[in-house]
């Protein structure tokens, strides 16, 4: 599992010209699931993210987590995080999970975030989406379950 998270002042996702999810201060997460992932990996990653100290305190140090700043999450499914560009000019996505598994684990990930007290907005799984972001920093981190 890979999650590209960006600290944002605001973010929104639009599907078919309609805003589907929108947050103010918080984290935009692009969530990639591979065919090797399972519930335990999803829970481990979600729990890690909920405790990450990526927001600045009154001294400008990144000492605060999402809950401490009353931040929200905009979670977007993103199979392209598993693109393999090592051969040719067209990316291969063979490491990405099949849609059935990916959707189930993506929903489980969002549920785990919610059970940790996060307010979670989402995009639409498998849809063409437009994502508007106002980065804060910018502050971007890649979380890879292989490294946890």
C-alpha cells in the first residue's frame, strides 16, 4: 500500500462537474493498493497516518497530528501510484490491485481513519476526478507499507 499525503489548506474533488468531497485544513491522501495488501496492512498504514506529526505548533515545529489541529482528510483512490515505468514509454499497472480488492481495502482504510476519530471525505472510486489543492508548505510525504 502506498499513500501520498499532502498537507493542505484546502482541497476538493469534483466528479461530473459536482463537488463530491471538500475539506479545509488537513491532509489530502492519494491511496494506492497493491494485490499483496490485506486488512492488517491497511490498518497499520491508517493508524500510522493518524498519529503523524506533520502540522506546525506555535513554535513552527512539526509537532502536531491531524486530530490536534482539528484537520480533516480527503481520501482519493489512486491506482497509478503503482505505475511501473521501467520498460518502454507506457506505464504498466500490473502491481496495482484488481478493482474489487482495491475498492474493499480502500473503503476499509477510510473506515479505519474514521474509527481513529478522523473526519474523512472521499472521491468516487474508479471515477474520473478533478482534484483542486491548496498545498500548505508544500508538505508532501510518501507512506509505503513496505517501510513500516
